[in-house]
């Protein structure tokens, strides 16, 4: 299976390489033009869904690049937009001719607009503000228009700086109100002066960094506006970006253990690495927006407006050193989180298991956590998540578990072949997934091994961040009626696969321009064995549980230009290991519990609150009103703080003693600490508790089934 997929990738690459031999159209002779040409060669030849370069393409690329240049609407006025507007319907012709006139003009206008905005800021920061009246500021750029003229933009900068100062003054007033030391309180004028200096430091640094950006940054932004029109997962990687990507894949590094992404002017936490400092601390969460980073013993560094790679340089550091990350939570509140950097071992993302019981209510239940579908593609004897899961199953079976839960929450995917092998551990033989390239018939990936590692009751847990390979496994076991899928209203909805293409191999010669970087291109789509795609729709669970994300739009459907949902003919499939045939009964039993659960009702209420907060994007510049609004949000947030602190009735225990391979990674004490931390998290996991009860219902209602062990 590996060989056939690899051969397909080589065939596509050769096709693109051959196309590159035809030469380039006449260009300005720049390296950027060479890169644009090679990127378009790959996209046109290798992408699953090649796009027509027409007015729709032009408008989308124009909009996307403007968003990257000035999504905050702090720099351009309608005058600059007017100069760029003629290109809105011309970019298709520009790209066909490998012209970069729009890019050059946009970069030049941004530089001049940056200088102008800096002048407005420097004037605004000197002003003494009166925090009275009814003035407000809109904080969501999507609800704003570009300033009509320079006077309007100047007024906006004055309002923005006033807001920044007001927020810091409010924080200091709150601190003084809570201070019980008896120290004299500072006047509003003194607090404003202190706040002004902090804001000045932040924005001086902000403009300094922006002023140092070269055209290469804006060119890569423009290039990714082009690739993003094909689909959101096709991206250009400069040589440095690819080097950083490879470093992230290397296995370990020293830092806080969080993956970051960009969201307009903010850097956002996109995932927490299991076993790292952030995971152990439990305060940093997915979707947190990073506001400031403070090294121990140093001044705070405001990171709003920074690029991800810049923020990473502040957050990474030597093991044992401390850093405070100030974040804005999804509910609008702010929090300072102190973390001690450590070696982040990505092996902590490997499969691991435990035995779970609710005393007096359940049998022994096996629990396997699988954070990703990892595989060592360079070594067939290297790490393999399917082999690891099989080993964890055997550990659990030796302890006499009556059922198993496989946890795929926050599992973003990985190796396709590992998915096929893993599904095969729960069925005899049969199709697992259909893979379709842009031409030809779909390839059906089959489990051909009749042996079954586990033949008993099975629950698979998913949530809105379970993506790609996770969705393939959940969908296959759901289609076979082999497992009960429990989770969010739907999984992420990423039903596509990407491959990297080195651009240096696309064109002959041109050595003076190389290295050109690489492009990640979507080349295939996945389909369930029932014919439906996981793209956009994801996998709907058999039993839905309320969670924080219930009323928020999360996943592939949020992306512009996401590929559409399609379907193929249904395959013929069946399995005789263990069949789930009483889902309605299991749903009713679970619903009776969750409907009367104070915790699940509180989770649902909190989810509704988060949805409503997303629409509250204005802030008062009246200091008293601003403090009242912040206090109200804090009080509302406190109501739900118990959701993170409450222990369930779960009692976890080890599935086995530490092995020699465990000890090869670290010492016994560290392993015990990690296990204890994991068990503490398990005890707080209300969704896992309900999944255990669902599995116990499944066991109880199927007592008469005859086990067909095929170990």
C-alpha cells in the first residue's frame, strides 16, 4: 500500500517536472517571478481541483491579499484602496503573464501608509485623555470600513491609543482595589502616565518590526492568497519556513509545548502538545489569543501584530527558564499564565492506555488515548501508531477489561496507511477508505489481514478538532457498526490529503534563483466506504454530547475556498466481529443522564455564552463603563470555572508497569509524574465519564453476544 501511494506521488512530481522544461513566459526576471511561475506549474498540473484563472479568481486573491496587508484597517485609506482597485479584476491576467505589478504597488503603498500611521500614533500617544462620555470603539475589523480620508484614519488611531491606555489603566485600578497591603493608591493621572509609557513601548516596537519587513514577506503573502484560492490547505513554504516545519517534525524541542497559528493581528494557540509544560499547567487552551510574552526578569513584550515565527522566538527557550504568556480567552477575558520551559517530547503524543472504573457502576474499561496517527516513513520498523495501539489493547486485555474506548479528540490526523492497519485490528477483512485523485478511478484501501486484535464492545471519541485520518477511522468503524462514535456535533471535516513538491525540481537550470522553496498541494480526497466524503461535513457522532464548541462554527466549513462535499458509489462491506444494533437504546440512556446533569447543562449554557460573546465586539472608552463591562464578563466567566475543577467519579489505574522502552525515554520519577498528571486530567473529564457509561450500557445490553476472539 505504501508503495502504490508513493509511486503515485512520484508520477505526479515527474509530470510537473516535465512541464517545467517548457520554459517560462517573459517576466521581469526577478526571483519572485520564477517562484510564481513554478508554483503555478505545480498547482495547474498536480492540484486535485485546478482552478480557472478568471474574474472570480482575481476578486478572491485581491480580497485575501488586502486582508493580509491591512486586515486591521489601520493603514490604508480609500485613496490607497482606489489605487489598488483597478487590479481587482486583472489579477488573473497578471498571474497568467507572471506579472507582479499588483504585488509591487501594494507593497509600496503599505510602506508609505505605515509611515503615515506611525506619525498618527506618535501624535496620539502624547495626548492626555478624558475617559468620560459615551465614546466607543469597534474591535472587529470585519465590521469596519477603510477610512474615507487621512483625517478619519488619524481620528481612528487616536481612538485606538485611547482604548489601549484605558484598558491598562483599568487593570491597574483593579489591582489597587484588590491590594490589601495599605500602600498609597496612585492618582488617575499617574496611572495614565504609566499606561501611556507601556503602550508607547508596545507600539514603538510594533512599528519598528513592521518597518523591518521586506518585500519578501508581502510576496509570500500574495503567493499564498493565490494558492489559497485553490483550497485552504495548499500553501507556499519558503526555504526557511520549510526548515522550521521540518524542525517541528523532528521529535522534540525546548519550549512550552503549544502549536501556534495566525488569526489576523493575533497569534493563536492551535493545539497543546501532550506532556509539555502547557498541557501540564492546563491553563493555556486551544484558540487562546496571545497578547504579551514576558521572560522571567524582563519587561513584557506585546506581540499583537507579530507574525507567528516572531512570537515563537520569544516563547521558545532553554529548559528550566520561565516565561509568562498573557492571553485573551474565547469569552473575552484575559489571563496571565506562567510556564517553565521544558524539553517537549513529541513521543508524548504516542498512544497510551489506562484502566477506568466508576466504583459500583462499571466493569473494568480500557481507555486508549491517540493524539495523532504517527508513523516513521523512513523506517518500516520505526514508530507506528497502529502497532502501538495493538500493544495497548493487549495490555488492557491482560487486565480483563470488558470494553475499550479509543479517544481521537483533538487528533488532527496523520498517516493514511496507519488508519487502514488500525481499523483492521477491529474487523476481519474489508474496505476501509476510498482515495480519489483528480483523474482515474478511486483506489479502495483494504484491510486484508483476517486476524482481529480486539473483538469486544468499542467506543470512539471525537470532537470538532478530530480531523483527516481521525475522521477516516471513526467513519469506517461507524459504517461497519463496529463502534459507537461519541462526541461533538461533527468532526472537523477535512477530507483531503496534501503533498510537498520541491520547486527546485520543477524547473531546469535557473541556479542563480535557487533555492525556490516548496509548495504543499492538495492532491487527493478521502471517501467513506458508504460513499460519502468526510470533507466539510465531517463525521456526525452516533451519540452527541454538549461541549464548549456546540454553537460555534469550527472546522473546514469556516475556510474560504474549502473544497466541496462529493460522494462516490457505496462499497459492499460487512463484519461479523461485534455489531452495534441498539443505537437508539444507547442514545436514550445517555440522553436521560445528560439532560438531568448539572454539569452538562452548565456546559451547554457556557457554550451559548461563548457564542453570544463573539458578537460583542465594541468596547466603551468611558473608564467607569469599561471597568463595569470587564467586571461583568469576569463574573460571568467565574460561574463556569468549576467546569475545569470538578472531579468525576472515574478511577483510573495503569494498564501495565513501565517498560524498558518507556525508561529509555526518561526516568521512573518523570514517568510517574506524567502518569499522575494524566490521571488527574482523566478524573476531570466529564465527556470521558459519560463515554464510560455509554460503553457500560453497550456491554450490559449485549451480554448475550458470543465473543469471536481471533487473537
